C-alpha cells in the first residue's frame, strides 16, 4: 500500500480522514489519544506546506445534526496540540465546506463538521463520497479506528480520490497486520473480556499462529465449565461450552500452550462491595462468581509471557472497573510492559489498564482501534485498508 511520503503534498489540498471519535463529557474531551495519534501525519503535512482538510465522525448521530456530536471541541484541542490555528467548517460538504477549503493557504488546516450528520456517510452513497473527494487533490487515510467500516469517507471516496496511508494507519498495519500475517516467535496472545462469543474469531485466527494463548476475563468461565469444573453463579455462555472444549482440544493437538486461570477471585455478588475471596479454578462454590483471576494465575501468566518475542493483548482479565477485581488486569498490564519483546495492546479496556497502571510508554504499540483492531486480529480484510492505493 502507498504511504504518505510517496506522494507530493506541497501546496496541494489534502483530504485527511482522521478518527477524532473521542469521548466527550459536557462538551469537554476526556481522552485526546486519538487526536494526538494523528499529529505525526499532520506535522508532516504542515512541514510540507499542504492545505489540510480534516474529516471525521463523532459518535452515532445517525444522519441528524445533533449539537452534542459536533467536532468543534476537537478543532480547539488540535490547535492547542499543534500550536497553530485550526479553522472549523460547519458542514463537511456543500457551501460551508467549499468556502472554508477555498480560504486555505499553504500550511493552513480546517476541520470539517461531523461526517455522520449526513446519513449518506454510513450508507456509502457515491454522490456524497464524490462531494467529499471534490474538496481535495490528494487523499490520506489516517483513521485506523474506522477502517473496518465501508463508509463514504473511508471506502467510497477512494473511487474518486486515491487514498494513501498516513503515519498512524501505517503503524497500525505494520504492528497488528504484522502480528497476524508474519509474527515473531515465541508469540503469545492474551485474550480477555466478558464473552467468548465476542472473541471467538480472534481465538480461532490466532490459535494456529501463537505459541502461548492466555485466556482470562469472564470468557475464561466458559472454558472452566468446558473442563467440567463448577462455576457457581459466574457468567457462563452455556451454548459455547462445546466450542470451548473443542478449542482446548485443538490447542493440545497443535502443541499450543493454552493457559487458563488456575485460581479466581470470587464474590458473592456483582459489586465492588461484595464479599470476596480467592479459590482454585476447580473450587468455585454455589452462590459465588469469578470476577478476576487470582494471584497464582497472575504469576503463571507473567512467567509465561517473560520469554516472548511478541505479545498481543486484547481484553481485561476481570471486572477491572471495580477496584477489588482490577488486580488481575493490572498485573497483566505490568507483565506485558515488562516484556523485552514487541508488545501490542488493543481494545478500550486493555488500553485503559495500561494507562491506569502508568506503563503505556513501555508498550510498543497501543492501537487506536476498538472494533477495528479486533476485526484486524480476526484476520479480516478491513475495507479502509483494502481501498488504499497500491
Ligand atoms: C470506534 O470508536 O471504534 C470508531 O470510531 C468507529 O466508531 P463506530 O463503531 O461508531 O463506527
């Protein structure tokens, strides 16, 4: 795929699809990671005197102009981060957009209003994609987080304006794509989260590629049930127990070291204030539910991770938003950070855990993708990446 440096941007109108879908509370951005992640591309464009047109979605306004989904706060934040003014256009197509673009001088930036104020964006309507394309002479996709969506600004636009990968997209492709297609060994994947059904495709795709597969979080309970152990009132997907059993078998047949928790922190209710204690994996009693991996599991997992050359982590080890059940996830965050190999963390909860434990700077790559990083790990072709110019 073509990258930013392979095209001439100087003096050109450059359309950059970014993913500024950031969390907002009362109009204030609570986490600007996704904005910061685009700075290398934007600085390159500024240095090369491009006329920069930024487009993004925010939330899911479903084709309506709802003010709480305005991208205006992102323009202000970006301006602070770059130290240059960032103009804002009230619409992403039509008069307002065209006027704002016409006013751009070399090295100027404008952020267009939310693409999803138009339902044509998600419907990938060609006329809408063409209207966006018309604004620019050159196109860049730096929106990994939305590259799994075949939307007008991500996929449709490339039929009218060839798109190349920005630095952020290139980095995501190199790290996640590289882990999936050509991993270094020994390679470990740590998969957590509440439900097996959410991660089954990731597990199936990675199982033949990894040397160690660690399973934690609520989804581990279904595997514990598959081993025939009691699970008390723990979350178990009854209809996935057979599948879990076959994955255990498959791992064995392939010689993959599948690690399940050897102990749990169990509680008598789904609450941070519930009574809780540590029990072995085969010792969950009636009336108790597993809400975190126990201290022995944390050590087993950390020891298994230590010699790895490549680690991919997606999904928490327990109900980490409750302090009493966060230790397992925090311990895994620290174990991943301590690795001397390449480490890749994706998924909102795992990313939040590495940030909370203060080890984010020790991770090789923190993905800006939620659903996108999961689908990429599942081995799926992402429309936004497929559509890039060769
Ligand atoms: C995300 O937050 O995962 C991306 O911005 C995509 O958003 P969406 O799930 O609303 O398409």
